[in-house]
């Protein structure tokens, strides 16, 4: 077998993978004894989803359940990602996690990710050895044609690395084309489906990746989802290759233990590209290169965590040669996902639309839809809420710690009371500032209305005598100045209403109740009525309709009198 394999390698041709599997699979150890290990699935487990690849190769996936059964989800799908004690790009954020495919039991939805990192062998199966030698920046890959036996197996089962983001996209495209060859419908049979429509290969999103890395639904149910690692930190060497035990050297996939969801090397080994551009806050900030997750063999043990993220500059500046180059990194690889379009059929779209009405009426306002970061006070309140179950679990597991942990709980309760007061006061202050913008806006609009009348009069007089033209010019200049001032007040009004709309409805209600209790001029009372309507609209719709808001003010203050 080894001599035949080397003949193929030297000629840059593909020797049938079936023979390679038979020869090499027997050397893998540690797999589930009830299942048969293979070259492409060295640690087989129940629930594995196996897709074919060219030349008898395979790729293995795992399903990750998300909470809730409906398409739009429920409150249980709101998760927190990030790490308050992590790096500057890991700020705590709330998001709604969703699955791409109905689960096999029909009771929920699943995210589907590859069980292992993409290997060199799988890349060669799809693209060919010549392509790997051409695109790889790793000098060791150029030695592949000379390797045999165990050395060849070890090289081919390493994560694919040292290739560009563009090369990965080319691989995904070619693999999808192979799967969906109309002359071979059997290739797509194992793909998950939505309404009978098969999914397709893509990169995972950052929130899909982090949800899986944190342990998914089982971790949410156990109260461990917000832990830094999905496994005991003292056992990190059993689960992850990092700087301390790998010293910058990638290792074959599947050598370390699987996590609770059955994935290998989500943390450590090669850091993994995701589908999105890198943004400082995940959802907002300057778009940059490619977001990579999970750390690598170059990451110190103490820095490995589920929230760890970094930027791969897909195009990098070579200062020595004075040019831009496609970036290749020795410790950056990829883990594929299976995705689906949101709308796959007319019937499915109709179901989504019908379900949306209930979702919009009941749940949407509680979701982080359309939001960027919550205000800092609200973030602090969320963080306190995530600590409580951890404290409860620690007190239950450590009797000796109950007294000091109870004291910590008491401090948290007092902090929550202060945060509650701060949120009420912050909402009231925002409403008051927005009302001030609204009053100024109303005054400017009233003046503009009067000036428009003056302008019409001045233009009529100018038609009779040119000596009135200067008056027309002066009135037009005043209208421009007032219009600019009104626009500035409207922008300030929008910013404060948008910030106010991020608060829970109870805080908005309390803010307006406090303002209504004061003795205020009639103009401000009318502004507060409009402001309340606009804040409630924003809280529900998650957008500022400036044109409509401006028209509301014009109508209410067109002939307004303060008397």
C-alpha cells in the first residue's frame, strides 16, 4: 500500500481513498469501542452526521440544539456571549441564537457544525494534491509527495492551515458543486433539509460557533453556559492543544477528548475562520478582516476561553515588499457548517409570516433585535443576573462556602437595588432631555410656519416692486437657518428617543409618570404626549421614523398658541 501511495503522490494523481482508509484507520486509538473508527472519523459517536466527499473521503458533522420550537423562537433563545474579563473585543452582548434546520424529533431547531477541523486530507479529496501544494504557505506541505506510512497519515490528518480565506471559499464552492451534481443525487441524501430542500456547506457565524463552544442547550439548562470553558479548567490538557502542550505545532484532529456536544478541538489546535467580518463588538464597529475563533497552539493556556476572538487580516500589507498579499497563517484553519436559506419555499414563507404576527405582538420587543449594545447600566444588570445561578450552584456544591457566598449575594442584592434606581433615573433623564429637544423643535417649527407666510407676502410685494427683493432674501435666509436648527433638534430628539427605547417598558412608563407629575407649560405637555408615543413606537419597532415624527410635530404645532 505504501509504495502504491507514493507512486500516486509523485505523479500528483489521486489514489483511491478506500484503500488508504483500510491501511491507516487501524492505527487510531481511543475511539468509542462500540463504533468503528475511520480515517475521517477517528472518534465516532452516536449522532454523527456523515457526508460523502470525492474519492471516498468523508466529513462528519454534529447537530447542536437551540431552545424553542418555533421559527422565531422564544425568550429562552436570548443568550449572552462575550467575557467581561476577556479582551477588549469580547464585551458582553445579548443575542438571539437560532438554528438552521428542524431537529430530527420535530420539536426544535439545530445548528450543524463539523465535528473536526477541516484536514489536509479532506482538502486534497476535493481540490487535489496539486492545489494544496500551490495554495499552501507551509513549507512542510511541499514534502507530502515524499512521505509514506504513519508520517503521511499524520501529515494528512493535521488541520488544513496556512491557506488564505479565499482558498477556503474556493474549496467550499467546489465541495458544494460536487455534492449537488445533478447526475449524482445520492451525494446529497445525508444533508439536513428544510421543507425537503437540502442545506449547503458554509462557514459558521460567530454566534453559532460560540454557542457550540459554550456547550449549547445542555449548558444553558445546567447553568454553566456563561463559564469561561465548557469543561473543567483543570482538565484543559485533555480537551485542547495550546501553547503549553503543543508549542506552536498543530496536531492531528481528534486526538483530544470531545466536549459535551461531541466536538473536537473547538478550543485550541487551529484557530477557526467564521463567516463574518471582524468587528470590534461582534455586531457593530468598523468592519475589518475575517473573524477567527477558539485560539490555537500558540495561545497560552490561561487565555483559552469560549469568548476568545481575533482578526485575521485577509489581505495583509507586506512592508518589506511594499505590497498587499493574501494572508496565510500557520495556526489558522476552518471548521465548516451546514446552512440553509431563510426562505426555501412559498409554503414555508407563509408559515413564517403567520407566526411572525404572534411573535411581533408578544416576543419581539423583548428580543435584542435591531439593538447594538445595551446601555452600560442595563449591561451591568444583565451581568448580575448571570452571576446568581453560579453563586447558587457554588453554595449547593460547597457547604463550607455558603456563609461568604451569602454575603456576596447580599452585596449583589444591594447593587441590584442601586442599578434599579440608576435605570429609573437614567430613563427619566433621557425623557427629560428628549422633551427639551422636542420643545425647541416645536418652537422652531412654529416660527418656520409664520416665516413661510411672511415669505409668500414678501414675494407678492416683490412682484410689484423690486425694492421688496431684499426682504424676500432676508426671509429666505432666516428660513434656512431655522430649518437647520430644527433638524439639529430633531437629530438630538431621535438619539435620546432611541436610547430611551432600549429600556424595558416599565422604566419608560416610570419616566413619563415622573415627568407628568410636574407642573409644566402647555407646549411641554403636548411634547410629552408626542414623545411618549414615539418612544413606545421605537421600543416596539426598533427604528426611528424621523419623517413621521417630524410630521407629527408639524401637525400639532402648526397653529399652536402658548396662551
